[in-house]
């Protein structure tokens, strides 16, 4: 395809002032020229149509429309039209869309692009939230400590205002259609900033800094640059949510979609697709509806009044249902199917499908949006802006749109999800005098997605191809059941591929290819000499290391763990990371060890660090630990499996010469949401007993545990010259074959270490560090 370059030196470029700058400078409107010398304006560049081989698309389309002869000629010779990668001219730029869960993973990917041969020429745009990209201190707050919801609210408020002109004369204020009350959102400067963003691959920090230097909005400029970008870097939520993609104009047609750390996708889909209908939203939607009907009742047709009456009846009954709490007695949460909920509220004769079609066709939520302002006049600004309040409703969102989203969930199949009815006890007993807003939860209905495959289908159908990448995707059938469950053929192919990969266990890499699914696995980049895996069934004093929930809180188990860690830490150089099964158990151990001499014993060997409770303290803790870990004394960091430090953190080199995993992080089996998910999987397995394809509830439960373990272990050994020992402290690593098989191949050796005593394992550890530590 043609390559387009930025031309900064042309004498016929237009000069534009980019705003109030400390040092006066001008930025020329960057025109772009192709290899044949044809120049395009910034507008043509950002439209994207010129970059797929179609030339100056706007002029060309206009000529075709005005000339029947040209139109007929193209129609007769349509088969001769040049396509690039199966993309027809005029359809836009074919894209690679890369998605990851965390901001640090996205920045790392952009950094890797820069290192490639095409890193200086490929057009890359990174999309982020207002919290990361907004340069207006009045919106994001000091140190960017405002919540995302509050930042969005303030940004939208500013856009509705009109600023004075920048003449310096306050007495002469005039409306400027190109400028809002936000000084950074100047429409004529946004395309200029967007073109600069495409000049070289830039991460979120680069884009935010570019906006500050140019005194323009990086958030809206990044979206302006989207159409012309060849590589789009986005967080999960932007990619997986179809409404979010449509809102920013991201089309996946003919695109290659790459999802990193894809084991997080099912949970991300559940989070995105959940819908919550709270009592304040119900009250707001009811008030909007009543105002709308009272104002326009004489103009509305009988059919419209019928559906509006049905919606009002639903809202009234739902509000009454939540206020009385008649279904729960003393319980706060109840899980039901959508059909059961409708029967409980006596709506079994209501056709929700017709109501949902009416809401979509009539665009009622948009019509009711105008009634928000009148309803919120009496509320104070502080009350409106408290986005952390559970009853907070943005004045920029119609309450009816939330109701419509919940209706859509109610019409889903019984297999897809459940409704959780949540009523705080303070709401069930209004005589107690407890304010509803003082509780951590307001009464409402919450939709829980159990089967995310239907939500993922819109990505599969739109994209040319989807790559799911990660280090913990196996067993493949688990991921296939979660993401392709509605496509039994794909699940069957994933199960077959898993069998073939198991048979090829001794191969460095293995690939299976079918018409619709390709799987690939490979060994770790490090040599087996750089990895030592030890499972410890008994501790230093011979006590069995049993960290099941029923025994882990015993004092003798806690003390034995401390003695074992002290002895191991004497052999480990530099940094040592210990992953514990839960935050509550980490707190219990620290309190127990501080009440004895165990804490002091660990501290004598290495300086102790603990995973912080707040995410904002994470960077400070990691920085301090990193500094201490590289010292001769070293450091020990206590973290939690599945916590803030178990994924997306790079403990390379001296930061983790040893990773200790204590126990097995099985989820709470009594959790009603987990029980329902397992029940659904077991039901599907029973229905296909003659030809079972997916996984059972027990297998799902086991996979969740081992995936969390593998993610924690993967924080160490980050490059081919790195080395570390992995110590698994629990008797089940030695006795349960399912646990051992759940570990990645590069951790499992031909001869298990489990049959050895603690002293024998210690000798292996000493020999390992003698060989690798210089």
C-alpha cells in the first residue's frame, strides 16, 4: 500500500496559532503527500478514505456523482478496482486493533512497536479515558484524583457552556461557535493535534503531554485521529462494548483484533454487560415519564399511550417492590431468573419484547432526556456532582436509557444470566431511622451475565480475525466454553486441539489448524536450567503444609510457614515475592507473627514489604521494594494471589529471584453467583451427555484456581537470561494430580520434586543459586 509522509516545509501550508503558550510558536497545518506527490489536507487525512488506495476520495466521489458516464464506467469495470488486503477503495483504513486490560500493558505494547522496523512510519493511536488524557486541571482535579464519573460530568458541563473570546477585554464577550467554555476544546485546533498524534507511535502519557504543549484536548483529538490510524490501541471496555465502539466510531469490519491477556475477557464481558436498575433511577424515570405524558398527552396516539402506560406500570410496581422488600424477609440478596422476577412482580402477562421494540423505535430515552434539568433544579451542585454516591445519576444520561438497558437484559435467555435483587436491611426496615444513602448499597435489581459468549459474538462477527493471546489460556476448552459457548463447533474444535496439545507435551511448540480455529502453544523462552520448581508438602519442622480454609488459621500452621520462609530466605539472593491466598489471611499472618518472634525473624533476613490496600499506593510500594531488592540484604514482598500485584507487574531480575505461592486460591464455593455459574455448566453437560463438549462446573472451579496461581508465578522470569525458583507451599501440589497438571509445562519437570523432604529440597535450592547467582 502507499505510504504517506508529513510535510512540514511546504511554503503553501497554512500557519495556525495553537493557543496561549509560554513561548510563542506556530504549528503549520500538516498537509500530507503520497508517493506520487498528491497533497491532501488534514481533513482528508483524518477521514481515512485516502489511505486505502482510493486517492482524494471526497473529490473523486463528487465527480462520480456529477458524471453519469464515469459512474457507468466504474460500474462496468468494478471487478478491475484495486483492493488492498481485500479492502475496497473508499472504505477506509484496514486496522489492527490491540486491546489489553491495564494501562501499563497498552503502554508496553506501544513501546514494542517503536522497536520494530516500521516503528517510525506506522500510524498508531492510543485511546484512553478522560482521566488519563484530559489536560484541564479544573476537570481532572489536583493529581488527577477525581473519579472517572465526576470528570465526565464536569467535561460535559463545560461543553454546554460558551466562553468569552480571548481578546483580553472582559466587557466584550461574544459567542464563538468554534470554542466551548473549555479552553482546550477549540474545534479548529483538534484536527491539527490529531495529525501530530499520528506522526509517531505514542502512548497515553505521550498524547497527554502533546495536548498540554499544544493547548488542545488530547481526549477528543485521539478520537479524531482514529479513522486514519493503522494500529488502534484500546482498553478492554472500548473494544468489547459495541455501544462504546459505535460512540467513538471504531469499526471492526475487515480488521485484525488482538486481545492480550485474554483470560480476562470473560470477566470483562460480565462487567460490561451487567446492568443495574436502582430505586433512584426508577424514581427518576417515573418522574420523567409523568412529565412527558402530562405535557404531550393530547398529541400522542393511542398506541403510544398504551406502551407508555405499560412502562409506567412496570416502574411503579418495581419501585413498590423494592421499597417493601416483601420477597426477602431478612435477606439482602436474592438470585432469580427474569421469568421468576416478572411472576413475583405480577408482570407475567406483560410482553417485554414489544415494550423494548417500542423504546428502541420511538427513542423515548432521548426524548425524556430534556426533562432531566427540570427535575434536578432543586438539587445542590455538591449533591449532583457526588459521583461516588450509590444513588448518583448523571444529568447527561436519561434515566429511561438505564431502564431500557435493563429491559434488554430481562429479555435474554435463561442460560445467559440471572437477576439479583439487592435490598439493604435499612431499606427493609424504614422505622429504624437509618438513611438509605448512608448504606453502601441502594435497593435495586442487578443483572448478572453467566454466559458471555453471546456478548463476544459481535466482535467475532465484525472482525476479519481475532487473536486471543496470553500465557494462561489453557485448557483451550475452558476459554472456548466461555467465549464460543453458543458455537458448539468451535468448542468442539478447541477440545480436540487440547487433546492434541496434551499429546505433544514434549514438543517445544505445537499448532493445530481448522477452518475456523487455530491454536498455538510454545515453551518458555528461558532454559530449564534457569527455572527450579519445588513443591513443599511439609515445612521445616515436619508439619504438613495444609492451607485449606479449615486448617490454615491454626497457629501451628502459621508458625510453620514463618519458619519455612525464614529458612528459604537465607538462601535466596535479592528479592523474594510471597503470594498468599487472600487479603484476610495475609492480615491474619502479620498479626500472628507480630505477636510472636516470627515477624522479627523474617525481618532479620530481608526487609518486609506488604501489598498496599489502596491502588494509589501501589507505585510507591513497588519503587521502594525494587530499590531494596537490588541491595545485598534484599527484600521480601507479601502479596495476594489475584490481587493488585499478581498480574501486569514485572518482577524481573533481582526483584524476584524466588516466588513462593502459599496455598491454592479456590474461590468461595458458597458464593451464589459462582454456584449458579457451575450449575448452568453442569446442566449443559448433562444435556449433551452422549457427546459432552464443554466443561463441567467442577472443572470450571478448578481452572479458576490454577489460572490465578499461574498468573502469580508468571510475574518472575521475564526474559531469556532471567532466572528464579518457584516454591509451591501446600501438600496438595504434591498429592492432587489435577493441581500438578494445571501448572504450565515449563514449570513441570520430568521428575517431581514432591517426593523429597524439606532438607532435600533445600539442597536443590542451594545448588540452583550457586549455579546461577554470580
